[in-house]
C-alpha cells in the first residue's frame, strides 16, 4: 500500500492512498487543478482514482470534492451528517455513497473503517485504511485523543496525525481570544505536545512510522513539531522511529507500507 500526503494545513488537505488497482483520496480541500498537479507529481492522475472519502465538511477538506467527482466520475463516500453540510457544493450529478460511522466498508482493494473524532464539525471522521496486510490511520482534525481514537489507531503501520500548534506560539500570537480558545478546546486542534504524547504511546505499542499533519502556519513551525515528538520518543528509547512532516505547499513523500 502506498500513502502520500498531497497537502496538509488550513489552506487545503488531501491524502492519496493506493493498493493494487485501487486509489482513493481522503479529502480534497484544494482546487481540482491543484490536486491534479499534485497527483501528477507522484505519477498518478485523476482518472486513476477510485473514490473520494470525506472526513468532514470544512472547506479545507472539501473545496475540490465536487469538481473532481464530476470530472472523473468518482463516487464520494461521506457520512449522513457531513453530506447534509457539503451538498451545497455539489450539483446533484455526483454519485454519493453514505457510510455509517464505525462501520467498515470496501473500496476495491481497500477496506475503510471510519471512526468519530472530536472536532467542531457535524460528524467528523478519522479513518483506518487497510489492505489486509497493513494499515494507515488518519486523524488530522481533532481537539483531543479519545479512547476510541486510541483503540482505532493502535496497531496501524503508519499514522497520519495532527500536530497543529505550539502552545506558546498560539498563546502569544495575534489570534482573537475566542479563536485561541476554540483551537485549544476539546473540539479544536491537537497541540505539538498532545500529538507527541500520543505518538509516544503508539510507539510503545509498536508503531514505527508517523506523519505529522495540519501544522498551523501562524502558530507552529515544522522544527517545533518535530522536536516535540522526538523528545517524547527519546524518553522511551524509540530513536529509530521514522517521522515525516506534511506540508501545505509541497507534496509529501510517497510512503510504502
């Protein structure tokens, strides 16, 4: 199975996952044109996609969904509450497949298991995408790590996890107080420290590779996110852990698991 974060951040998110003859996008929050450019950068294209799977309705995750679905005849997989929130972006010609939170479903050679996460959206989802031999866990917008998130992501071979903000940068920054509270809240976004703690926990259970995602441009820096996780991993002697940082403006590494 191949995994590549095409873009990650508040300006747009998309993750490519492929196995055999099946390739999906988890979210499509860039323009259709930009997503096609980033697919071409990894040797893929829109015509090779099998589906788009949507985590939640925020624009940085869905702005390109309708365009791509219509252009390439792709089904859109989405839960009912999220569909109610994104259907204004659609034209009624798209094929929509509604999944139930917590119920796994197949797309070609891939099996997708959605699970609830804590975020300020209608019914936001994380996903475990598996091919029978290996799996990737995806949780890129969540305000806290719940017991359910822990249970779903333990055992994954690769985890793409939010590491949104440095707590001091957010506290000292120029955002309005209400926005700072929203970001720091239970339904907001994970801090570097919270992400680092969870990665350490998963590493103790056997995880060997992770990608930090959805870094804030205003309230974080890649080196701060990386060092937070590295420091936590050093505490348990996990110096061999493979860690990547997903970026907003550049296609990430195409990872084989």
